[in-house]
C-alpha cells in the first residue's frame, strides 16, 4: 500500500487494516489500546465523522510503521480533514501535493542506483536487512507489517529497511505487495564486510539456542585429527555448502533458515 495514493487518511488506515493478517480482525482494538482510547472512539473515527487529533495521528503513524516522509504526509492528511476553512484546506492540499511529488521523484531517482560500498556497509550492518529481503519472497510475508510480525521487529524499523532495499532494487513493490528484486549483492571472503556478516548471523544462532525446536540443528564438535583428515572434512563441508545453496535456489520460498558452518583451528 502506498500512502501517497490516498487523499483521505481514513481510507488510508482502513485499507492498511484490510491488508493485515486475518483481514485486519482486531486491529481497531489494538489501535485503541496503542492510543489509550476506548474502542468506541476508534469506531467513531474510522466508521463515522469523528476525527483524529494530531497527537493521536502521530502515535498511530508510529504504530503503522510509517517512514518520516509517510508520517509527514499522514499528519497533513489529518490536518486537511480537520481544517475549518477552504483557504486552510487549499494550503494543506498544496503541501500534500508537494510531498507526493517529492516521494515520486525520490522513487524515480534511486531506482537505478548502484549498490556502492557505503550501501553494502549498511546492508551488512544488521542481520535483518538480508532477512527482510529474503522474507518478502515467502507468500504471506509481502508487506512491512507481516514481516515485522514474523521477525518480531518494530514496524517503523522494517519500513525504513524496506525503503533502503527498494531504493537499491533488492526488493520491489507490485500491486501493493513486496517481492525480492532483481538486484543482487554478494560478500566475498576478502570483503571488508564479511566479518560483520558472519558475526550478525552467528549472534542470531546464539539467540536461537535459547529456544531450540525439532526443526533446528546445532552441533559443536572439537576434535583432534590428522592434517589429511582435516583437509578432507573441509572439502566435504564445502560440498555441503554448494549443494545446500543450489537446493535452496531451486526450491519454493516457504520458510526462512540460516546455515552457519565454522571449521577452524584452535591454538597455534
């Protein structure tokens, strides 16, 4: 859903609600709890003639995970709805149009941007950049809200990451749904970002140890062995990685998994 396509904040919010899990069932109640108001008030606003206050609009914008530009646009929509004179409505309408044009210009400008080293530094700074990028390829996880819920991340954070990934072609949006994009990124063994990449996902592995399921596999095996055996095991592990990545590449996207393999010497 593109907020900039809306000229009425109530239509915008109701459309957002419909795109949530279970068709948005219970969302008005959750919003009421977030705004610390009665559920009746929310019904009066989004099913009736009552308007949000600007304070409520700001809080609701955070709940919906808006970016800074989306937040500003949403607040202007609320101000426009609350405006008491035609002159004020015209002023706010012009401001809305300016933001709408700004958003379109930004989208067109960054669409073909090259993935530079500073962008790679951002991408590999946290595990959730690659997790969100891969996650949108899974049916049912093609919106910022569904991704945030699945990965247990803040909506506003996911929105910012989605904007970054979209601006570099790593994900795309079509008919209101997100999907993995044509742009690719690779971190080689000699990349300055490779250590951060390994560390991020190993930390996620340590977190996963706190709630291991039958679908997970963790193995730690210190061993003393010959040089030849050590070389043979390294070769076998490389084959496992190659077969695993090929298998994943040709399969349907249904779940998110991470494979961490370490084979290293201990001591001098």
